[in-house]
C-alpha cells in the first residue's frame, strides 16, 4: 500500500469513527408523582415503563413516601407507563422521553369506590345496576328484608332493569306479600317477554291468592316459554291435592323435589299429603325438613303445631 493510500485510509476511518460518535444515543429520565383524589402522596405505587418500540425494554419502579419515583437511562422513545396499586384504579399513559432531559408526569389514582361513584354520577343506570347487585347478594343469603330497599332504589332509578322487577316480586312472594308481588312481576313481561321464571312465579302468586284461572294461564305460558320446571310440578301437586287426590299430589311434589331439592314448600305440601293418608312418620319427616330449610316461612307455625299434635 502506497504512503498516499495509507493516509487516505486513515482519513476515511477517522471520519467513520467521528460520525458514529456524533450519533450515539442520549438517554433521558422519567419522574412520576402519584397523588390520591385529595392531593395526598401515595407510597408504594408500582410503575411499569415499556418501550413501545422495543417490547423487551421494560423498567419498574415504586413510589416513595413523597409519592414520587425516578427512572434513569430511558431511550428517546415513547413509553407506555402503567401506574397501579391494590385498591385503586390502574392508570395507563403514553409518555415521550426527551433526549438528555427529565420528563415529569403526575398521576391521580382514584379508589375503586370513588370510581364507582363517579360512574354512577354520570350514569344513573350504572348506579341502578350496582344497587341490584347488592340486593342479589342479600337474596342469595335469603336476607329478604335487607334486599328490599336496594331493589326499590334500583327500580326508582331505572325501571327497565327487568331482573330488579322480577326479584322484587320474588322477595314479596317469599315474605307472603302476594298482592304486592303482582305489580313488579307484571312489569317484567313488556321488558322481557320470554322470561319464563316470571310466568311461573305469577302462577304461584295467583295460586296463593286463590285465582285458579290466572294460575293455570301463567303456568301454561311458563311451560311454553321455558319447559317443565319444579314450580310446574309443584303447582300440579297443589291442584291434585285440592281435588283430593293425595297420591297424584305426592307424585307431583316428589317430582318438584327431584328437579330442585331445595324447594322447601314442596316438603311442606308432602307433609300434608302424608298426613291426609295417615302416614304420620313421613308427614313429620317432611314437615321438619320444611322448617329446617325455611325457618321464617309462612307455614312454619302450622307445621310445628301439626308435629306437636302427632307426638
């Protein structure tokens, strides 16, 4: 290689090295401050930063007592910043990191209860649904008195939630308030015309009110909408028992219990059937089962009196 060529190669190499140095990456920083809705710093908030260009570039920091945390060495790209802490709503935000500088970002975290309240303030239907869900929890625990108020509040806010109307009728039925049960149940039909449980419950309500024609009408509709159910068998048992056919009634009530072993009223009716057949042992067994399953039932005192009289 000639002396001139060597000098030229050195110059070229020098230019390449100089150019590479001029375009080296200048890293930046991110400072995050996290406050609650009252402006108080939140300690222990987890902050995750993910480079939107490089999936593997993920950084994690946690806020200190002053609610702040800093991450150094971030590329001059956009990062998805996720801010989260148990009991608070998670917040995500895209943040551009400036080259060689610190980007400061403030986040406000709301508790889950605060988020629910804000949503309810904007949307009354959302609050109505939340109230219905509260009532449903009480109903699952058979706490019917506690369920009544949130159900009525839910309906007052939004009367189009058919489940709230149905369960209000159900609660009234369980409380023995059969006249009161009719109004919400009848309101379900235009809202959810194919809701078979409503027709079945209406049949049971009318049976309790002594309106046989209406009971049979709604039983037929219920079967057309949803097939045969424990209530259908139960209602057939009632009809057979009222006609004096204890054997047919027993078959129907036993079918109801095969379909739903928690159908307390069917045990009570079975007890009466066996009592009419002078099978006192089976009568007592079924009446006791009714009392155990439905200690606040409207027929409990009658069941207890019958058992006492058979001793």
